[in-house]
C-alpha cells in the first residue's frame, strides 16, 4: 500500500489539511481532511499585515494539524505546506513563517499566482481527463474563485493560451467595499466593472464566444452543484445554464439571513457565497456555454499530482507542451515573427542536445531555452532598436503559464543577452543571481546567440542541419542552396560567448 502524503494550504479564509493515498489507478484518494477558519484575508487586505492574534491562531491550527498527522506517521518535514494570496501580499510574511517553523517545524512555501494557476490546472485536468477525453481539443475556461484572488485559465484547442491570477476574491471585495454599508446591487456593479475592465485583454488571448466548456472550482459552485446539478462522476457535476441562472436569480432574492438558514452557512460565509456566485455568474455571461461543470478539487490535489508529474516523463512532456503553447500565444499577442521564433527554437534545442555532455544542464534548463528562443524577439513590438531590452521588459512583466516568476526572470535575461556586445558578467543584476542561475544563463545565452545568427535573414534557409564536433571545433553544416553570407557574418559577431563558455570554435559550412 502506498505511503500517505499530506498537503496543508494556508488561505485567506481558512487553513486546510489533506491527507491522501495513491491508489492502483494512479489517482489520489483522500483519507483525511481538516479545515479550520482564520481571517488572514481581512488582516492583509485591510491593514497590509497579519495581526498578532492571527499569527498565534495560525500557529495553534498548524500545531493541531501536526498532532493529527502523527497518526499517519507523517512528520512536518514530509508535509507540503503552501501559502497563497494572503502571504504573497502581506508586508510581514518572514517573521510569520519563522514563527511557524520554530513552533511547529512546518516549512511554508509562498507560491505566486502563476504557480497557483499551475497547480489548479493540474488538479482540474486530472479530474476531467477520464470524463471528457474527446473534449480536450476544444476551447474552455477554468475558473477558481478564492478569498483573495480568482485563478483563471483560458484554453484554446486544448492548449493553455492564458493564465491569470486576478485581484478579485470574496474577502477582497468585502474589504474594498465595506460590506455593511452597501447593497447586493453595489457588489454586483463592482464585480461587473472589474470583469469588463479585464475582458479586453483576455479577449486578445481567446474569443469568449468560442468557449465550449466552463469548468469551475470552489465552495460557492459546489453549493450550486449539489442543489441543482447532475452528478456525472464522483467529483464532477453538470449544471445546465438555465438551471444555473434560475438558481442565481433565486439567491439574489434572498436576504443574507435566509442564505444562512437554507444552506447551513454562517453569516460571513453567506456573504462570501453571494460574492463568489456573482463572480462566477458574470464570467459565465461572457460565454455562450449551455452547461457549467463543477469540479471538486483544489490546489492541494494539484500539489500531490505535481509530485507524480515530476517523476513521470509523459505527464511532464504534456505539461511542458502547455508552457510552450502559452509562450507562443504571448508572442502572437505582440505580433511576433512566429516562423523565425520556432526555427530558432528548433536550432537552439538541436545544439543543446548535441552538447549534452558539455553543458551538464537538465530538462528544466532545456525548457528555459525553448521558451526564450520563442520569445527572444518579442520586443520588436515596441521597437527594432534595442529590441533585446524591450524583450526582457515584456517577458519579465508577463505571465507564462507553468513558470514561476524566478524562472520567467531567467528567460528574460536570456532574451536580453541574445544580441549586443554587453557582457553578462558586467551586469549587477546578473551578478546578484545565484551561481546556479548564472551558469544556466551563460550557457543558454551562448546557444541562443548561435541559433539566432543562423536565421539572421529570417528566411529559415537551413533545413537539415548537421552538428558535429572535431577536436576544439563545432561544425555546423547543411546542403542549403541559399546564400549564407549573412548568416556567416552574424555568426562571426555572436560566436564569442559560445567560444568562451564551451571552448569550441564554430565553423558554418
């Protein structure tokens, strides 16, 4: 029998524990679960800091969970502990994390919005893949509304085209609007305006009229699902749009007290239920879907699935393809030269693979090179002059599905140095990076500069490149009938970093 695993999520409204076990089909079965309320979101979204009282309560709850995990022989060191929006935005996370570690032994990892999206995507796709395999090539939306943020994923023909962590959550809306003094209509107007302001940029990534499947996650949706939905698997409900709209209309006619009585919620939960339901409803109104699917999952399941995907190449390959699709969509958004980008990507990866014994880098570094090759010229959208600097700016300020902020920053550095004569080692920003990151950037930059030089004309002249090594020389040859004078000149300009890093002279034949 598989060893149980534990994940704790510290959220805006509660701290939640999941203990799960991997079954024979490769799915995680929950064998223990706990949830205890805590108002961290009210602290941070109002005052910016986590209060002394909530720090003490946080430690108390985690201490209880520590004792609960003892019965499963799971130690704090073996437990994944994630903190989301509330810790990302708090001004005092470090002393809180230190206090938690000293008192409980739990090491808390603060995940950014991109990572939260990634874990939700893993959890959702894992649930729906057996239920709807033929639908995986359709346009879809995944939405999870939380206390501090809403995680939104846009899927075009089965590939991620956009992933966003929106500053729109039930607790945040409450605190922004000072709930006791406003009406339900005021809340709806606020949410409606936020979504309208967001829709413009989202529509560039996906035409909402083409969305066929709306997948939703969250406690508010589960209440709707159990009230008027049809259960189609253990963890998935289907709700017709008519039934959904009928339910929402009915809720709008209820007072908060009536919601408390009807759905067994406390007053605060009832108010958040109304807000969450309004957010889901208004996103649904942007689409033409006739059914809504409610998925009973969360980032805790995503974290467990992530542990498997790290060790299973087919899952990791599929996930990497989603990251690549997100980067291609970003390039298209800025009207980049997609043919050049993909050509440079293919050459970069061919060089990377041919130097496997020389560079000593792993598959994660290969992914960085893949994405950087696609995006290296994205800055031409702003200006051809110094476009490498514009590329760095656009990449570092963009969300790329599946990549953490620190990883996106590495890719931005690769784009910055893919051209020009500036030395990486003269940059204070570069020198402040960890040694391991500096070596990755140096090696991948060297490769990217060579690949970019081989398409200086943007005409993709080389169709069957052969890369070979002879003593201290790397020989690149092809039977191209085109003139390659321009590419040879570009190579003479850009080969210096490669020769310095790898010790190979380059000859193009």
